[in-house]
């Protein structure tokens, strides 16, 4: 109730802080009270958006960061120790639902039953012998009768650019984490991906770089593969769409759609360049926008006003290839008859939504597409670079890339194994998971399924469509040309290991709403969650075995308190499974950190470093605590593998965890029994220093320079050094202004909180100011409401 009251106050006032637009003693006191309990803003319910924003802003400030590291965390542990000496340990957050019932005197802080404790102790006692043996599939991986066969795809990254951190978390890293989890569960798993290489954008890039489209594809396919290799993405096969299999399979689906009457022909008015002797795809045309008169509008959309354009509507159109003046001429194109397939699509969607896991945004976007009825969709283009259309009258055309690209999943699998149909024409035995960012949803939930339904060849359709929101960079957007943000080929040059990047991207994975990469937050999470929490616990547990017991796990005599710890850890482990089975990857990571936090508290309260110096009973107690702790560390190594595979492997080596134990069960078992020998234990993580992070922030901030802070509390969307007249910068800022304006209109339509709208408006004003500076104009000062310009 108190948190809700603060949320209401922040939202109603529309201020950034509790008492106004600047920090006050009230902010410090409330934040200092909440931090030891919450650690970060994601511990707050998502509906408390204003409070979450406030808490993150406070936590990221330098003074609060220092207070957290030097005072609040140590104080929290001391307070916890004192508390535990008086009563049983507090429960995990998941154990007890909130209730208005009066609390009981004894054990009111937990919901463990005797049955749960007994079951946990029994599972522990069964040890590693009770674990299933790790599944080793044959190569190539093929569906197996009687097993859970999981087919995983991540949206094919487009080949003409270098992926940034948002691209990486939106598809390949999320899919990789889930694929690794599936393998640890002994599910028969195949994970395929590859570069999407056909289409207008590739031709355009080829013209820009003076290469052939194939040379562009070869160049960027290698760049993508190197980046994903460095990030330790565990593809079973990483391919590409420019292969003979792509042509064969795409043309077969097309022929089947044609035979079943699901294709239409229609005449389209299109611009043709007589000098180049070709009809021009949208991106090969520039002209004056018919809506705002911007003189460099593209043939599909105006970057200044953001409105969609039909290329024939452009004023003064120009061919981008030869700068000639194109003319409007009729041309024939083929359309997928989506209205005729709508009934089949809706029946399939109903079944898939009932039995599969689709993210809320995927369902919403799909519903919005079919709500007003589907319309025929053009599937051909007047290009040379693409899959040829095998039909008389259309042999000078290729398939539209968004008809063609999802078929790449099939052709890439066919390049992996000639038995590809056992995966892609086997819906009875195969579960298909598609991972992507939300902008790819309609193509995977409407167009591609309609193509496969219409082809009517027993295709495997998606069961679980997992879409993320967007990851932004600091307070703006990633921009390669402006040097803003970290791109995949730059991450390894920062000196920060790949696993730290993986951890942080997965920690802030945009599952329910957009999130933003922050250097300050990366440093905070590395130093607090990895170094002080996870790494500290695993290192201490292993070091105690080496230092006090000669590197051999001691005998363990479990007390009632230890048994309760086993039950609590088991509950967290099962929550981890429940979340990952629903592909809630970010939330499941919190379970790992929660277990290590419990482990630190368990060690801190029992003080084995003191007890080892005491009498026989104390030494036995030190041995039990050390043995339980090192087994918790062993389990964490396995749970951590989908997220941080290199760190997981390092822990496995240090603790000498048997390979047969590297499988996930639902029980916390004793995998390192008394007498087990551990290896050399060393720290897993290094502290990130403020100077190091600040240098990286400047390096990837587009040449940021210090500026006078804006009058509002909200930081500028980006603080780049402006070069007036730079056309690339003007174009990108114009796009950002249009997108931000659309975003604000959407927020207002959805009746978002006033504070959130105000924050986004402040960003829009800053973007407009930067655009004006880039255009060499003097930025306009906003006129207060109710006053008119003279």
C-alpha cells in the first residue's frame, strides 16, 4: 500500500523525484530503505512504472552506487544475521502470496511444509545416481520417436549490416539461452539460423560498396558468423538463404499455392527507369514527399514526416541508380490470397494459442492484423537479386523477401541434413519455437503460416512464438553511422568478456516492455550481482573446501536448518524451471541470483571460518555448511550454463563436477558427496571500475561532449557533437523525431500515465533541438501552453 501511495504521488505530480524535479532527503531515505530489499527496479511490480523509473534513477546515481557497495549491502547482511539468530530464515519471495491475514508468531515468514522438507532431504540423499544421464544426440540431430523434439529458430538477421546489442538479444541470444536449457533437460533439440540475403536492401548495399550482391552477402555472412561465435551462440547449424535448396523449396511452396488457388494476379502502377531498363523497387527511388515536401523521401516512406508512401505518389522522382527520371507504367504482380486463407489461419491460431506459449505482444500484433480482415499481399518484386519466380510472364521477377525469407528456415535445415523434412513436415512429433523482435511478428504469425497452410503439405507450424520488445542504447537509439551504441563486432574490443555481455543483455531482456542498455547499470550489475553475489558465494564455497578440508568435500550431518535450506533451494530451482519452460528467460535468471544470495546468507550466518577453529561439534558444523554450500555452487554451475556457458565451464573445472552431473533435474541433489576432490579455485569475475566504464561510454557515445544539462530532469536522447549539414545525421534524427512522435501519440491513445508521456515528450523536444542544430538552425524554445507567438 505504501509503494502504491508513492507511485500515485509520483504519477499525479508528474515529477521525477518524491518532492519535485530534484533529489531531496526524502528520496535518499526512501531509496536507502528499499535498496537492501529490492536490489534493482525489476523487483517492483511492473504496474508501478513511475516508482520503477525513480528507483532506477536513484540507484544509478554515483552517490547511491557508492552507498550500496560500501554501506547498504554489508549492513543488510549484518541485519539479516541478527534477524536469523532470533527466528527461522525468511522465505523466498515466491513461497508466500501476499495476504491480509494476521501473521502467526512462529514460522510466519515461510510456507514450507514438512512434506516439502522431507522430499527435499530424500532427493538430496539420492545423490547423482538419481540424475538422468545427459542425452547425446547423433549428428545430424533428427527427431526421435518418444522424445520431446524441439526445433528452435531465431529470426534470420539481414545480411547487409552489423548486428547491434538489440539485434543480438532480440533473436539469437534469447534463442541460444533457451536451446541450451532444452539440451540440459535432455530434450532432443535442433537450433538453426542463418543470414537473410535476398532483396532490395542487399542490392542497394552492393551499389553503395561497389560490389556484387553475392560479394556483399559473402562479406557480411562472415561478419555475422564471427560475432555469434564470439558471443558463444550454440547453433547446430548457421547457414544462409542464397543456396539451391532455397530456390527449390520456395518454388515448390509457390507451385503448391498456385495449384490450390491461393495466388492472384493484379496490375500495379510502378515507376520504371527507361535508362536502366527496369522497374524500380521502392528503395531505388527518391523524390519529394507528397505530404511534407521533404526532398529526399524514399519510395516507401518519408523519413521526415514518417508517413508511408506509394512510390508513384512521389513528386520529382529520381532513379537512385542513374539519377534519371522514371515514368509510371503498369506491371503485373502476384499476390498471396490471404482473405481466402483467413478461416484456416484463425482455426490454426486458436489451436496454437491454446496449447503453445506465445508472448503477449505476439498475440496482440497478430490479432490487430486479422481484426479488420486480411488483404491480398504482393509476393513478387521487380528485382534481379532474389529467388526467381517459376511462372511464365513473371520470370523476370523474384519473390518478395518477406515471402521468401522465412522459407530460409527450411532451406537452411536442408543444407544441414538431407532429412530436413523429418523436422519441417512432422507436426505430430516436433515442437517449433520462433524467436524474434516484435517487428517480425506478422510475417511469422500470418504470412508465413498462411503460405504453409495453403501449400498443404503437412508442414510443421510454430507452436511457441517468442517476441521481445526493443532494446535501446542509453537514452537513444543504436546508430552505426553516428558511432552510437555497441555493435557486435565492437563488443570483444571493450575488454569485457562475452559472458558478461550475455549476462547483462539477458538480465535486462525486454520481455514486457522496451528496456535500455546503460553503462552505469552494467557496472552496477557486474559489481553487485556477479562479483559480490554470485561470484563471491561460489568462490567462498570452493575456497572453504580447499582451505579448511584439504580440497576434499567434508562429511555432512544435516540439521533441521540445513534441511530447510535444501527445501528453499529446491523451490527456487523449480521456479527457475517453470519460468524457462514458459520462456521467461530474464525472470529465470533472477532465481539463480536468489539462490546465490541465499548461499551467501547461509554462509554468513553460520560462519564456518570461525567454527573450524572450535571444538569437534563446531568443526563438524563447519563441514556440513561447507559441503552444502559447495553443492549449491555445483547446482548453480549447471543452472548458469544457458546464460554464461564459459563461466559455467570454469566452475565445472574448479569444482571438478562430473560430466554426468551436467543435466538439469527438478531436485537439488548432492552431486559432490563427502570425499569428492575439488580443483584449484579462483575468482570468476573482475570488478568494473568507474573510469573504465566512463571511457567506454564516451567511446560508444558518438563523440559525446559535455553539455549543460537540459532544464528538465530527463537526460538528452543523445549528446553527440553536431556537424551541421551532415545529411546522414539529419536523416537519422528526422527518423527518430518521427518515430518518437508516433510513440507519444500511441501512448496518449492508450491513456498512459502523465509522467510517462511527459518523459517521452521531453525526449522528443531534445531530438527536435538536435535536428535543428544538425540542420544549422537555431533550436526553437517551446512555447508554454496558453501563450501564442507574437
